[in-house]
C-alpha cells in the first residue's frame, strides 16, 4: 500500500489518495471501512436475487420511490399555488388599505362640514 501511495500524485490531498489506494488494494469491504467513514453495500448474491421476499422488497422499494416522487411533485405544485395565493392576497390587502383610506378621508370630510340648523329642522340633513 505504501508503494502505491508513493506512486500517486498527491497534489496536497493525502486523504483522497490514501482512500483511493485503500480501495484499490483491498477492494470494497462488505461492512464499515475503518477510517473511511462509510459503509459499502455488497451486491446481492444470486440466491438472494432469486429469493421471492427479496424480489417483493425490491418491487416495494420501487413503488415507494415512485410514490415519493409523486408526492414531491404534488408538494411543489401546492407550494407554488400557495405562493401565488399569498401574492394575490397581498395585492388585495393593498387595494383594501387604499379603499379604507379613501373612505376614512370621506368620513372626515363629512364630519368637518358645518351643519346648517335649517337643514336639521326641515329634514335635509342626512
């Protein structure tokens, strides 16, 4: 392993070179590789691939992946619709604020107008 490591062009990254040499010399171990920080899942044997339970699990796994992709797309569509609704609501809220300001200013103008006593007596005041 040391000879192979010495043959490698290190380019300052000793860890990557060491991992590459480790895999090259020892191959992929069937379980956790000490120091590499990950496990390697071996290919299933022929007898396992022919096992009905294994086949069922593989099929179920594919169905679950398809379902996950479907629900992910549904979620993205819902998210998009909610963002559009939020934007429309903000526009509506701005419009309502403008309208409320206009109504408030009209109310203030009516209150500020002097009331003639004759209008009150003769019923012209509204």
